[in-house]
C-alpha cells in the first residue's frame, strides 16, 4: 500500500515538473505509476490539491529545518553586538542579506537531488498564480519557517514596501529563479547562482519605494475608499 503511494508521488513529481500541474490528469499519474486501481490517487490523496500537498510534504522537513536554522542564526547575530556582547535588537533579525539567504539557501540545497528539482518546479508553478491550487496558509502559521521569515523581514522594510507586498515579491522571484535553474538540469556547482540570487533578493527587499510609486499607491488607496 505504501509502495503504491510512493510510486504515485514519484509519478506526480515527474509529470508536474515536466508539464505543469494544470496539464496533468490524475489518470495520467495512475498510468505513469503503474497502479492497477484507476482511483488510486483519490484513495491516497483525495484530489489534485491533496496530491500537490503530499509532494510538498515530502520536501518540507528538510527545507523547514534548514530555514529555521538560518533564522536562528539571524536572530542570534541581531541579539549581539560586533564584539559578541548583548546588543540592541533583541529577537530581531537585522541583516537583510542574511535573511535573503534564509529564504534562498533551503531551496537551492534541493537542486542537487532529482526529486528536489522536481519539487522546486512544482512549488514555483503553484505559488506563481493568482489563485494557488494549494492555499499558501503556511504564511500565517507561526510554526512555519516562511511565516517566521516574514515576521523578521517586516521591521526592515519601508512601510510602503511592506504594504505593497515586497516580501511576497521576493518569495515569488526566488521560487521562479530556482525553478528555472532546476529545469536546466543538475550542475556541478550552484554556489555562484545561489550567492547572486541572494544578492538580488536582498536588493528586492531593500530597494526604496519611489515617490511615483508612493503617489500611485496613495491614489489607489483613496479610490478604494
């Protein structure tokens, strides 16, 4: 029974990564997995959203552990001064590039694994759409690393940048770029790619909001009443 479930997950990862979640039917996943029961996906996962959630759950423990460890380091660094003594900031994580790295590195660490590369492409597909197949409820779960990351980044953003969803822009950009790298196949060294992506994500988070953007945002808010 568990073997069938794993084969279905393997098949879903391959097909979703190759063609996109919307282009793959549950029947195709059953056929790719070599399952005898036509309703095997429904039995194990319920529906397509359940299938996608199961793919994510496969990779979540490693991604979460890596990101929480990096966020622990951000908080520890912010709580001490340059000489190692207690400093201002307490539980804050004040280094924008370190926080950008906490977003990016847990994802790029999956590039070395074929299943991980499939996951990265599926994650980008799901998150980069107006109505995600799987609601990104983790963003509001305090135990989730992305929710924690958002909370640590928020004090470092300009108020208008936070209001204009700068953090989600960074998350989505990182997901798209890592998925693009995953699609291009395994590389012998992803260090330069990772470091540069961290630079760009840090720039996204730290970029000032222009007077024009502030004016247009104020006009939009006024029009909404």
